[in-house]
């Protein structure tokens, strides 16, 4: 019975989604995305690397079931929307996050005998 509750326990997922969204907002605020200069591009690349490195580490160290992966993507998407990022930006970053987490997460596997 306890396993069922753990399957749906998303407190840690929600906190992580909020923290990486907050890091994105701090490093590359929505208002600053309009500038089309090299400095803005570099800041966005560095931010992307920082956020997605954290997400990869999180995925590697947490057993994320399908529900938790979806929850992470949704929480991240809503945080970016609420922060005021453009729709295309929100969708692209959310898609990348969900894809990365799906590929890197440690799925619980039964040992083969």
C-alpha cells in the first residue's frame, strides 16, 4: 500500500521544478530575451547548460515513474508561463526537459537471473 502513495508523492518533484524554473528566471529573465546580441545568446546558452545539467543529475539520482516525469514537465511549464516567457520558448524548454528526464532517469528494474 505504501508503494502506491510513493508513486504519487510529488513534493520533491514540485520543489525541483520550481527551483530550476527560478534559476532560469534569475539567469535569463523573460524581459531580457528580446535582445538579439551575443551577450544574451551566451547567457541563454550558459543558463540552458546549468538548468539541464541539474535536471540530468536529478533524473539520474531519482526513480521517476511516468507520473512523476509528466508532473515535472507540467510544473516546469506552468512556472515558465507564469514568469511570462513566450509560448514557443516555454514549449521548447519543457519538451527538452521531459525528453532529457525520460532518457536519463533511473527506471526501477528487476535484476535478471
